[in-house]
């Protein structure tokens, strides 16, 4: 059985079908890239995996446990799924500095407060932002914001890491850097990673598997 | 000079002339040091000052509790009748607080005695009457308080027995109950500011927290801290209203410094003593602003507003829904339904005769309030914009609030009935200027947190694109600040519609406002007509409020669709 399984998952907004009968199987510790045009339903798909959006139909299983089933009326709350997500525009919290972002996650994970400072250092080092604990999002550059969003997701030690268009607003150099970042995460933490993009170049050299989504339907999937 | 610098100068000068000058004029022209030292030697004064502080702080805290909790319920949960409730919740702001006090007292079966506010001494009055018409205004203001209190007393049947629904004897004549009553009247201010601010949060920021915490935790730790500046501004406005309130403390028999100020004003015509008494109150406001700044800290609250979609974040169970509904209904019942019921009872539904007698005052108030609340946005916008983060400005903005409205009124007469400016005093403009003077600090403070959320880059990108400053403002800043401007407009409109103290003092010939007419009718014993008019007042403010709630819902839908 695959690590993540989506079975005929569908979602409509106000009668307009946005994701249609999507079925996907993703193996543990792999990197999967999902490609599709803007408006094809990529973000909605990720949000349904994380539990932020409730599908209308279908079934989602993670690590053998059903987290959603329309038939059996199962819907595990997002905070219980342990899925990390890097949002498209990062969604950092403007009133918290970098250290507080990580601390918020650690606290939610019930890590005792004595252990937190060391972990905050560790995660900031992981994204090469040592010593930036007290910087607020408003004081960070675009690339730094994205790395902080990544660190926030990683500090959660998520089973699955979802990245929504991680490359779309980065220049070539930053993009290369962030690809390396993701590869490193994958090797060191063995997280299962899913990212979406509207650019086929973003798949090469990073993804093990890919899928193509068009108008809410998966029209192609395979290994790279 | 560039249009930018011109605007900056115009904004600050108009603020200084409109708001600061009349108040400064009063304090400077009546300064007398011995009056200040006296306050510190008098034990009774100190006691009253303490009571006033307790009243102000207690009311601010309770309003934050009520306003924020109801805002969260209505913005984030799937509680039924949302839009209907969010309209009902603000009604209490439009009912004069003393009516609320009186209806509460009669509800629990208490009589209330006439106030102890001093009647003007006629001999002294005629002596000073020559003094620029000031005395007349002061007499009006004193008559106002006495009438409001006495006439209402007459209309309420005396109750001697404890009603069956009150389990034990309540002693309502203390500062605690005054806090409760005032909070019920003023909490919509915090509610309005908080709910408009919550609506303005990028919903993905909440999503990011929802991955880690239960909805309540996400709201508590992420949403509320993000709107903390708006919550604190709400608390501050409430505090200022609470410490300047006369009606509730007098029906609840709580002696406050503010009543003492009024007595010195209108009973003894001792203006310099009255003003000296307001200085410690002003000081307390400054201390609170400082405290708020320390709490908020230097955090750069940069987030480009991208409206949330009114999504349900917190799903309530059946029992929770019932509990939440019960809570909001209870608040609405005691804060609006009860006093409205009394107004309705007194009105005898005599709508047409009332319109015949006072239709013009309704139009006057509507015109004046729309005029002022629209005009006030211009200086508010530019002051909030140009003086973003300028510390001394934070204090200057609140300077006009230190004087009670009666003092401001007298200052207005001094400044605007003076040679070349006399044309202002003779027309409705004097009222318009008075409202601008009184409410500018509130609208500026309301806009500030919204302004702080717009990152510099948003505006810079516009300027780099070659847009002129005015174009950048009209094309980028103003649309981005629409939620803030709407909130400020609405708050100004409500405040103008319900304003009474200044109207009484500054009424130009042939231009009576609705609250003023309500008061006059009360004065001559026409309780019926004045009750009908009070109900009209409520209705008039509820309509634009509903329109704004719907408009902001519609624009949310618009942005969410165009985004994708
Ligand atoms: N909450 C929502 N309400 C209404 N329509 C939505 C909502 N979320 C997404 N949509 C619509 O669903 C479609 C797919 O959106 P999305 O998943 O964001 O696409 P992508 O991420 O591939 O660009 C779009 O047409 C969008 O307008
Ligand atoms: Mg998307």
C-alpha cells in the first residue's frame, strides 16, 4: 500500500467543479511534482491533503490511516494530520519574529520550553538564517521569507511536506538554492514531499515522480 | 513644492486649527496655578479621581471582553443568523447610555433619585452673561443634564417592590454596576474595530496556524494578536468615552471627576477650576497610550490585506451554537432590546405627528453627519499616512480629547466667534467644525493600524511606475485602505449622529440636530415625540451600517475571485 493514497477525490466551489475524481498514489520519502496551469486545481488539491479544505467526495489515506472518507464520514482535523505546508505567498505571521515562528510550532508540538532555544537555532541554521531570530517578516527579503516558511513547516517534523508553487517568485539563483534546500531536507529528514508548479522545468532533477493536472483532472502520471 | 509636501502641510494645519486650537485657547486663557495645586490637597477630589479611573479601566476591559468575543463568534464560526446579529449588536451604541442605566434600574426594581448636578446659580449667570455668550451655552449644557435625568425619572413609574425575577436584592448604586451599564452601551466600538480588522487578515496566515493547532488556538495565538492594535484602539476610545460620561454615573450615584468638572462649569461658572480638574484625566489618557505602545511594541505589522472569504474557521457543535447564540442574545437583550422597549412603550407609536414636528431635525442631522464623516476622512487619511510611526504625533492626536465636550464647545465659541471667523459661528459650519474637532482623533486612530499594514513597497512600486503622488494615493493606497476608510467613516457617522453635548452648546439659528431636538422635546415634557425620534435615530444609523456590511461582503467575494 502506498504511503499517500487519494481515491476519486472531488471538490466543487459553488457548483463549479474544481477537482474531479483525482486518484493518486505516492510512496514514502519520494518527491512528487504536480504540474498544471494556473487555476487547474493544484492549490485546492494540496489544501485537501492538509485538511484545510474538505473534499466533497472520495477518500484520502496517509500511512494506512484514513484521514478523509466521504462514505464513512471521516475527516481528521488539519492539526492532527501532521502535514507541513509552505504557502504560495508564505503566509508568515507579521506579528511574530523568525524565532517566534519556530517557537509557535514547537509549542504546538508540546516540546518543553527548555529545549526550544536549541531547536530554534537548529532550524534557523538549516535554512542558513543563523542569528536572524529577532527579524520580523517585514524585515526579510523574498528568499528569506520563503526559507523561513520552509523552516516553520520543517520544525513541525511533518510526515508530508507540501509546497505550493515554491519556485514561482524566485529568481534563477534563489531557485537553484531552494532546490538544493529541498533535496537536503529529503535526504536528511526522509520526508515525503509534494510540490506543485506551473512550469515543467521545475520537475527536472528534483522530482522522482510527476503528475499533470488539467482542469481538475489528473491526465498523466509517472516516474521521471 | 511638491503636491506631497503641500498635502502634508494642509493636513497638519487643518488638524491644528480644527482640533487643537479651541482646546488650547481654553486652557491658556483660563490658566491659574492655584487651581491645580488645590486638586492635590483635596482628599475628596482624589477619591473621585480614583473612582473615575476604575470606571474607565473597568469599562474598557469589559468592552474588550464583550466586543472581541462577539466579533470572533460572528467572524469565525458557523453560528446562525450571523449578518442579522452583527447588525443588532451595534444598536446599543445608539441608545443614550443614561436610558440604558434607567431601564436597567427599573428592570431590577430600583428607583433612582434625581441627579446632584448643580443648577446654574442665576445671579452669577446674569453677571457673566455678557461674556461672549459662553454662559448661555453653559446653561444649556447644565439644563441638558438635569432635564435628561429628571424628565426620565418622571416618565418611569416608581417601583417599590423587588420584582419576582430578581432572586435577591441587588445594590446597583456603585461603580461596578456603572461599569456594566456603560460597557453594554460602548462595547460595539470594540466590536466594530475588531471585526473589521479580523476580516482583513489574509486567511492563509490562519491556515498556516490551523496545520498546527485547533481552531481556537489558532484564533487566540495568531488572529487576535494580529489585530491587537485595533483592539487596543477600541479600548482606548471606550476609556475616553467612559471617563467623560455624565449620565450613567449620575443615575448610578457614582461621584466622578467628570461630574465635578461639570459642576464647576455650570454650577459655579468657574471655568479655570473646571479645566484644571480635567488635567489629571488627560494625563491618564497619555499613560494609557504609552502602555498600548509598549504592548504593541515595535513590530512591523506588514501584511497586504487580501480579504479572507468569510470562511468558517471554528465549527461549533449544537450545544456550542446554542450557547453562543444565548450569549449574544443576552447581550443584545440587555443592551438594546430593554432600552428600545422602553422607548417604544413611551413613544405610543406616534410616528406621523413626530415627523411633522421634527422632520427637519432628522434631515439636519443626516446632512451634517454625512458631510462631517465624509470630510473627516481627508485629514484623517493624510495625518495617519504622513505621520505613520511618528511618536509625538500619537500624543498630539489625542490632545483635543483632554477637554470635556463642554470645554471644547466654549473654546469653539472663543475661536469661531471672533471678528473674521464669526460667519462660522452663525452657520451650521460651527457644528461641523465642532464634530471634526471632537472626532478627528478617533478616525485617525482608527485608520492608523490599517495604515501600518500597508508595506512601503506597495506604494513605492506605484511611484516607480511613474505614478504621481496623488495618483498613487487614489489608485493604490486608498483602495487598499478601503476597509479602514469604511470603518472610520462608519464610526464617524455614528458618533456624529449621536452627538449631543456640542450640539446643545453650538446650535446655530434654525439648525437643530436630531439628538438636540430629542433633548429639547424632553425638556418641554413631550416624552412621546422624543421617544419616537430616538427610535428614528437608531434606524438611521443602522441602515448605512447594513449597507457597509453588505458592501464589504461583496468586495470580499470580488477579490477572492479575481485573485484566482
Ligand atoms: N474558496 C474558493 N471559493 C471559490 N472558488 C475557489 C476557491 N478556491 C479555489 N477556487 C477556484 O477553483 C479553481 C482552482 O483554484 P486553485 O486550486 O487555486 O488553482 P491553482 O492553484 O492550480 O492555480 C479556480 O478557478 C478558483 O477560482
Ligand atoms: Mg495555486
